[in-house]
């Protein structure tokens, strides 16, 4: 059986260094890719998915630190191991900064190819072990969710049957209140279980996307119709102001519906009776890094704006992390699973977009997400 040849992406702005390393690795069981700049590295890494990236720290325009930040910000390259290259063994400050940004190791120049191969094999083995662990966790979560969901659905159905059969005379008001509370608890548990399963799939990379050019209304209008009753019950005005001439986006409509649903549910939770929530969208152009330098790319940004209680500025950076909820949720006595916004971020980022939040407490809160415009 032929031994797997790892793919190493070497990033160095000095062609002589790349030539020397390529010559030294010719007789080694490894495939080497070259990048002469941080920008070129970002493009090759996303397209070729190397097993490891050797990244020079000192480079013009975009140094190794900035390149690593962008690699870690891209879902397609976030898990690729990065080893920093440094010219001085005693450059402790650069080494510490690189490790803090997420680099796995560092090597000093000139590179010992035998040491490089040993470290590469170790990192690949670690990467495979992590992937196996993620798959095991995903399989366990799927099994756990199935084993919990089935009996809960049964409990919820029995409660609904009791609610229907007890109307009129069999049950008094106190009994109905207890049944309603039990039904609400069962419903929340089912939502939590479903969120757990979805999140485990996204984190394990097993969630599939069916992306195609779709109009924004395809994933906004159905959610507005579904939530209309909830908004009327809460006496909150819901309006949609989508421009008539809006580019299609390249997205999975069903999964993006879930994003809109989660963000609207979150906005409704923080908006008091008499308040309002607006859904808008606008075409925008963002600068992306390519091998040839910055290039504009067209996106559509969807905004969900409410005039609710708002979110404190120091809480905004952690909103899209697991189990994080704004402190204002305690004020309005609304609780969620703490996973809805995390799932939104996973869905949007997996489709090449970004989700953000900004708030002026007591006045206005805006949750936004971007998706690539269909070419």
C-alpha cells in the first residue's frame, strides 16, 4: 500500500528560499505547494486544502500574523495546521505572538527537512485524531438526540390529547395551567435537542448544503407568514421592506430560512408590546483577498431591525458563542437554548457570508447577515 504523501504549502516572499526547500524535498514523500505572499497563500489554501502550511513571518504587504488571522477567520481554512517560519531561534516575541494567534508550532531557518517531515506527520496524525473525535461526538449526539426525541414527542402528544379532551368540563383552570406549563417545557426541550443535533453536524462538518441562485424573498417571506400569529399575539408590528430590484443570492434556501427564523425569534424576544421589527435587504460590495490582490465581490446584506430593550456593547462580541445570552434576557424574562445564534453563524459562514450585531440599548438593535450574490 502506497504511503500517503502529505501536501505542504510553503509561504515565503523570497523565491530562493522556496527553490531551496523544494529542491531539498524532492526525494522526500511529500508534495510541496508554493506561495510568494500572504494573499496567494489564502487563495491556494482555500482551493487546495493542504495538510500543513509553513508560513514565513516577515513578508511585505501582508505578514505572517495577518495571514494567519485570515486563515483562521475562513471556515474553509480554519482547521489547517500552521507552522511559523522564523529566522532567529531566540525570536521569542514573534513565536509567542504566533502561537497566541493559533499557530501549532514554529521552525527556524534553514529548515531541517527531516524535522519538517516528522512534525508534519505528527500534525497530520493529530488532525486525523481530531476528525475522528468530531465524528464520534457527532454520532453520539445523533444517537442521544434520537433516544431523547422519541419519548419527548410521545409525552408532548399525550399532553396535547389531555388538553383537547379536558376542554369544557373535565379539567379545572389550575389543571389546564399545569398542562400548558408541561406542554411548553416539552416543546422547549424538543427545540433544545434539535439545536444540539444541528450544531453537532455543523461543527463536525457533516451538514450538507444545497446551494443555488435564489431570490431573498424565497427564504424571508415564508418565515414572515409562519411568524405572523406570534407577532400579533405579542402586539409587535412586523414589516418587510425588500427592494424590488435585489440580486439573487447563492444559498441554501431552507437553511437560510432557519437563520431568518432564529433572528426574528430573537428580535421578538427582546421587543416589548407595541414595538416594531423590520426586515430589509441591500446589495453591497465587499473587498476580498485574491492572489492578484484585493478584489470586490458582490453580496446581499439582510438586516433585521428592532426597537427593543437592546444589548450592552460589551456583550456583542460573545453573542454568537455557545450558551451566551444577553443580560437583558433576564430583564424581559425570556430564555432560549443559547444555541440559536451560534447555528445562525455556522449556516451563514458555511455559505461564504458573515453575521453581525450592533445595538443602541433602549433604541435600536440590528442583526445582519451577508450572502454572496449569485453570479
